């Protein structure tokens, strides 16, 4: 193969590998995004052959869903008959079992060496003694050090060329031409998790990548160089890859999946029809006698708490993407680090920084100083434990103290948490300010941000209190903690975004601009408040700075009501046990807890429309809910933005949960029991293996065998004229492709045709 043909082949293969997200910002995304240009059935068959994965629920799960009634027998029988399969559905179980054979990845000597060098190079601060020469790049650093590796023949290393490109050619050209392409493919795709993280680093260019660059070419060059140095015959793995998983049809599994999804859709549509009957005036929004309006993230976990809050009819809730329309980075005063706080599909346009409130400068400085001291204390302890001269003496001397600490942390985890808490919370003494290139954002931009938020939600009137509630989670000793935070905030808590939008909406200048430019009139006594919903404890914390006695009275009444709301949520989620608040808090603080909460497990649908479609209907936290009123959107701009943004993100989440469930070994995170954190950015099982790309088993399964999450593709229901939805899909090819290729199902609840529900893409 020539250098140009190798680069072209590598580029084609890399398109099939999805980015592996780092643990500290574990944004859920489709592990098979590189196959989305294909119809779902063709895509998963290709991935099954090339990546050695299982893309469908296994036979046992289909059987349980069928026997539990989750798969409608009539729907299944009709689909089987349409596809020429005659007989009772239960006769399919044996063939389903054959189709869903799991494929355990076997790591050999070449994998072990490659993983060892990748771990050393990619380390992001765990290793006390970092790998030398990393600034030269992965291949160059490896070639300089490989001769010191006793597992490699020293003389062979000196024969390798200087550059990665030359080395790939050098090794491949030692094999027959007809074998080179399949060897290239098998070796590049051998460790898709590690390769996906290299892709992520190369694309996003974090500081570690800028300082210690690594590319997919380096990945391949080092792997081929290692194979050459240990006399590894690359043809053996290539032949296994090409011959295993013959083109066995998975059509039967696909039929059963379709039946399961159609059964869910019929049950959901029945609930929506009941909602339409009970709430037949879709535009009945009013602020008469309302105490508060709430805006929650569209996250499925918001569904329960919204329904319970609305049980008191003096409250009204809305759904909006949890970054609240703020494409921003956030500089956290706790760590002094800046991170993205908006969906990965958006480039941050602004940076938000905490600024002290009037007369709170000293307290804010003291707060930051305390955080710095806690950070230094943790860093100092780590140094004492890891530094070679101090390690043994420190462990011997501090062993007894650590023993007491371990016991206390296990028996009373809340006490350990309190030790690190600051005297005051930053939300009490500071508020976020929005900057553009270190300059405060222009007034017109602020007005546009608030106006867009109101338009996207279909807002008409305002209650005395309007609460923007972001969400975050609490967990301890959990490598995948960020996966439980807000996906719309790039796997971070949404509180800063909520507080910032509330501040903008409270601004006198912004309100004046909304009134004069867009005829949006906000009553003078309306107060916007930022808040954060802790999805582990179900507690909502309100952030406010008003001194108005009337507003304070309203807030205190709301806070008292939230105590009842929290209790009701926990009772529904955890059962009628005693001390539910204490139990939920312990789940978040206990370092032995493998499942502090279920996250977005069971997500299966996305409803875009007014709240009256689903109000007081228990959707089982299975549905994303986005507020929308098509009558306020004659040009369909708001709907277009919802489909381009939130719908795409929910599809990522849904596919991520789907593939993590059906093949947890290869596409998920494996079991937490065997997790080994690597370089602060990833997890492997045991001491060797591919970097995990998805969620751990405990986030998806009730036990080793039984699913908690139901692996179904996302069904999107839009309360808008069917033609309006079709025009948006026709305008955006990638959206149309998702629907046409059946990665998602899109339905219209057409308000101009008696709310008829029909598939937008047949």
C-alpha cells in the first residue's frame, strides 16, 4: 500500500469509531455514530462484524419482555407473519439465543504491550513519575524508550523508521499486498476504546493534547512497531477478524426489537390520548392564582418531580434543555478550572464567572481561600502517599489514623462530607456574570438569550415566582459520576446556567428591551430564581438574593412545599421506607454504593409540546419533556432549534443507553467490581483491556442477568402540524437521515388534524 492509500483507508476506518468521552466529562453519545449513515439494521450488522459486538437484546431479555406483556403478542405475531416467519412466537427463542451470542474479547501479548504504552503516555496526572519525552509525540517518545522495555527485542527497535507514517509502511510492506488492507483494518480497530479517546483528544485539543500530542497514526505505528519487535504475525489476528461472525442474519432480533418498540409506542400514545381528553384546551396556560412557574431540564428524571409539584395546582412547570440556552463555559471558583457548560454540538460563545455580590468581596475571597486550602491538603496527602522517599514512612505512621477514617467514612459517610464543606456557599455571596472575550456581554445579546428561552418554551404569561431549576447528582467513589449530571451542560451540574438565566431575566434593562423590542411584558413583581435539583436526593435548592419582604414570604412558602415534594418523590422512587431523606443522602455519600440513582435508565420517548399533553400522567421517568406551543411559532424556528439541538442530544443519550445495555462488555462500562481507573480519564477492567466506552452494568441492570433499562430506540412525538415537521426534516439532511435510517422514530401529534398521531417518515 502507498502512503496516500494508507491515509485514506485510515480516515475511512476512523469515521467508524466514535469518540470515547473522558470520565470527568462523560457525555453520553452514540457508540456507533460512525455507522449512522446506514439504516439501523445494516449498521448494526456491519458493526457486529467489524467490531465484534452484539447489537441486540439477548434472547432472555426478549423472552422476559414478551412474558411480562411489554411486547404485545398480536403486534409480534403480525410482524413475524409479514416477514414470512410462521409459528408461535415462543418457537423463536432458540434462534434468538444463537443470534445473541456474546463475544468475549481476548487480549493477547500485543494488546498487553500496546495498552501498557498507551496508559503511560496518555496519563493525566495519576503517575508520580511521568513517561519521559511525551512532548515529542507518542511514536517518537515510544521509539526513544522502547529499547528499555525488557519485553521487547532491543535490536528490532533500531531497525524502525523515524516517523509514524514511515513505520506503518515499513511493517505493512513485509506482508503480501492482498493481506495489507485487512491487517491495517484489524490493527486499527483492535482497541476502539483507546482509539476513540485519542480521536477525542485530537478533535477537542485539551491542554494535555497540546502539551503531549498523540494521533491515530501514532496509535497504529506503535502497535505495528510492537508487533515487529516481538515477531508477532499480524495475519493471524486479521484472519480471525475477517472470518469470525459470518454474515449471520439478525433479522429475527430486529423483528422482535420492532415489536417491543411498537408495543411501547401504542401504550404511550394511549396515555397521550387520555391526556388530550382530560386537558382538551392545549393553550389554556394562565397565571391566575399561580404561586410559581418552574422550568426544569427535559431530562427524564424531571418528569416525576414536575408531576408531583403540579399536584398543587398553584404551580405550573415547563421543560427546556438544561443549559437554558446559554452556550457558555463556566469558570468554577471551587477549582479555578473552566469547563464547557453546554451541549457538545455547540461551541461555547461566552464564559461565565462568579462575581461577588455587593459588600461580599471579603467573604468571597475567604471562600476561595478555603477551597484552595482544601485542594492543597488533598494534593499534599497524595504527594506523601506517592513520593518514594515518604511513602513507606507515611503509610506506617498514618495507618492507624487512616483506619479510623475508613471506619467513620463507611459507618457515617455524611460526617466525612461535612468536613470538606465551606462555611458559606458561593451561591449566597456571588452570582455569575457573562463575558465575551473578557468583556461583559452586550445588552442586546442578553435580551436575545432571554427572548429565545421564552420562545422555545412557548411562554405567554408570568407568575410571581419563576424558578429555573438545573440539575446535578451526588455520588462518592464513582468514576462515572459525571454521567449522572446534566448532559446538556456537557456532563456538569446545571445550577450555574439556571442562576445566570435568572439574573438576566431579572435585569431591568433586559426587561425593558424585551418589552420594547418584542412586546414581552414581565410584571414588575415577578422574580426569577435559579435553583438546582439534586437527582439523587430529590432536593431542590433555591438561590436568591432579594430583600423584598413580599417576595421572601413567597419563597419561604415554596421552600416549605419543596420539603413535601422531596418526600413524595423519594417515596415513589425508593418505596415507603423510614427516613427516606437520610437513605437517599446516604446513597449519594456512601463510597460503597454502586447505584446512587438510576440516571436516565428507561428513557424511550421524547415529547415536544404543551404540558397539557401529559399533565398528571405518570410516564415512569421514561420520557424527555420539552415545552412547545406551535401557535407561538408560525415560522417553525423554535421547533427547528429543538430538533437540531435537544432532539439530537436525546438521540445520543438513548443510543448510548441502548448499546451500553445490549453489549455491556464491549460497548458499555462493564462491572464496577473490576473497574480500574486509568490516567484519570478512563476505566479498564482489571489490569489490562480496552478503554470502556459506555455506562457500567450497575447503571443499567438490576442484577447480572436482568435489565433495568429497556433497550429501545427513541420515539419522538411532536405536537405540531405534520407538514411543519416534514419541512424541517427535509431542510436538514442529517435529521432526515436519522429518521429514514430508523435510528429514531418521529411522530406528529397534528393539532390541525384532530391531534392525529402519525409517523412523519414512513
